[in-house]
């Protein structure tokens, strides 16, 4: 197996895969009905109307999956409450006490530059129609399910202030919202924010001031629309967020599962189950939101699609807690936590078991996690992610030095055998069986192993994919600068690294032997490989291109030295 053939096959498969993903995003999106689109557009003109609203769930027995009941869509605007902490800027709608906007103050949309020294922070929650993503919660009654006035996510709460701010030196901030009905039932929702934390604690306290018992369930849910597509496959190919998974995810206490937006409408893929110690989330690249029920509580989880035929259907994942029973004069609490923030690798499991799985490296996790750990160690030493990647290259090259030396030594000896290989081909002509037998005898006599390039490839390909996912999904490399590159997780803006790698490949081809049995078509494909890799790497994260450019330069230097050493040995023998 020749190294160049393996790289060619890999390159073709990789390019085909990414082209298909981009084409699928651009051209396989179902068109929206015009009437539905018009209705949605008109609804979007109503301030904080939340149209279409998520359906209100009906109360469920303990452990039973929640069901959905239809309800009228609210249209009247309600007061908003803003909350500022040291890491978050949030907006709470008093309708339902829903978190409708959330900005992460420490994470910016674009890197700071001289032209733009104060770029906008990343927005996670957004109540605009095309980027809709909100966190809702509420209570539904099972003792009086027909009651029109219930403390669900459509009920209007009251707030004592229009804005709250975490003061300097203050570690916690409570934001209470209150709802009352005519029968004496009072619900107080209290959001608690902590300095330096992306975890928001929600307490829903039910106080029964009436004369009859109240029974019901507390629920939390995330409602989101699919981000709009650019329609430009080239931009989608070069945009890590366009390539990454976006959709719902949940943890059962034992297993992590995902549901893409495309699969929401498939009945067999919908979530409807009860489990303990889990959570429900909506994922995007680098950032996510998750409702986390108490660890010892069994919750019922479900997914659903709201207005699936509209221009911007909304996708819902819900967790409903066990039944609450509140006697007259008594009160009960339902608590939950909401994480809205970045994918902080190595820190999320401390918040909830399994939350680190939202950084989904897939089948390459076994390689990606250690690579990320090594990169983090190098970064702590040199304080630059580009230098950390170069150190990782040197570490891996050092670990595989002997292995690649065997490969290069065999390639150098193969290069010396080329005249004799051509002579064999001329002697045996089209008799491939005799030609192959003669070639194997020659390999054996000269102690050359033509298969020596296979084992290094078995190491290189998994490392390639593992590192690809590390550089694609690791938040730390987002907007990490190195020399002329402003963001190691994005493609090289000037295509310098892909060109360097192409030059390295040309140098490698000059040192590698060309198979005597290769037909002209194969030979042309080999010559086209540098151009193919330049195009392919133009869409890859520049951190990955940096890794392979440096890896190629070191490998080319090693191969040149070994080839030069073999040439001197052969010259000494001839003398």
C-alpha cells in the first residue's frame, strides 16, 4: 500500500463528505408554504408576542410522559425584566417568566480588532422570529385541568423591578416573579444568579391560600427554531457552525442521545420517556442551554414540533417533574437549574453528570479528549494555542519517529530500485503474474518491504480525525490567534497554510518512488494531489492546517535525511 494512494483516497472521501453536507443544507430544505410564512412574518411584528407559542403540557402522573394540550397564542406585549451579572445579560418576559434573551459577556461574535474594539457578545437565547430560542417553565394543574387561569408559561407574572444587577462584591442575586389567581393560589418564581456562573437556579413555590387542595406538575422546556441557512455552500463548507450538530440532546443518567432538527418530525425518533438523574438540552457549536432537574428526581421527558408547516417551525424538548400536592394553607417547591453558557471542557460534569458529553467528539472521543488535555498542558506552558499545536506535532512525531523512519528507509530503497523495476516491466510486458512474482523476489533480495507505509497510515488517519474534532469543537481554540491567523478554529483567511502543505506534498512526491506498474491516469492523479489537498484544507480549521503543515515539514526533513543517508550507503557499496 503506497502512502500517496492512501492520502488520495482519504482526500477524495473527505472532500465528498463535506461537499455532500454543504449541498444537503443548501438544497434539501423543504420549502415553507407561502401562507404559513406570511402568517409568521406578521406575527413577528408584534413586540415579544411569542407567536407561535409552545403548547401547554397537561399534568402527568408521576413517571408518565407529559402530553400536550393546545392553547390560544398570546399576542399582547408584557413587561420585560433585565438582569445583569458579571458574565450574563438576560431578559425575562413576565409572560410565564420565560428567559427570552441571553448574552454571554465574555464571548464575542467576532475577535476584537482596531476597527471594531468592542464587538457584540454571543447571543444564546433570542426571541426574534428567525433565531428563536427561549427557556420556558411553569406549572399545570391536575386537580383543576380545565381552569382557564393557570401558572403555566403563558400566565402573566408581576415583578417588583424592571431591572436587576449583581452589584460589586455581591455573590448572589435573586429575581422574584409572582402570580396569583382568584382562588387564593400564589406562585412565586425565583431566579437565582451567582457570580461567575452560567448556572441559573429556578425555584417555583406554590402557596395554597384557598380552601381546596391543589395538585399539579412543574415543567421546564427549551423551544428553538433551526438557524437559517445562507444558501451558499462555499460559506457552509468553511463555517464550523454550519458543519456542526444542532438540535436537542438529553442524558438518561446512563446514556447521551441527540435528535437533529431534521429528525424531530419522525415519530420513531421522538423522545417520550421517564428517567432519573438526567437533563434536557439544545446544542449549537461552542454553546448550549440545558434544564437540569434535581438528581434524585424522576422526570418525564418529551420532544415535539410546534407549527411544523410554518416558515420557521419551532422544536421543543421538555422535562416534567413529579406530582406536587399542596393542601390548603400549605406550600410546596419545585426546583430546577438552567445552564446557559459555553462548552467548558472538563468543568461541566461538576454541574451535572454527563453534561461534558455536550462536547460531542463522537467515535473519536477516545483520541480527542487526551489530545485536548495535552494541548491544554502545552498551552499552559507557552500561553498560545498555535505554539501548543506545534508542540503536539513534535510530541507525536517523536513518538512515531522509529515507525516513520522504517517507512522512509523503505521508500528510499524503493526509489533506488526504480530502474530495475522498469526493466522487469519491459521484460515481462503484460504478464502481470510473472511481473508481480519477479517484483516480490526483488523486494525479498534487497530487503525492501513495500507495505511499510500501511502501519503509519493506520495511526495518521485516527489522529487526523481526532484532532479535527478537537480543533472544530474546542471552545478554547475559538478566536485563538496565531501570527496572521485570527481564529485557529476557522479556515486560514489567506490560505497560506494550505499552500505550504501543498509545497510539502510536492517535495514528498519528489522523494517518494513512483510505482513501476502505475498507469498514466494514476500518475496524473498523484500529481494532482497537492492541488486537491490545497482545496480541501482551504475549508478546514487553520489549527488543523497548522498541525499538518508543521507535521509535513518535519516529516519531509526526516525523509530527506534518511534518503540522503541511504544514497550515501549505496554510493559507498558501489565504490
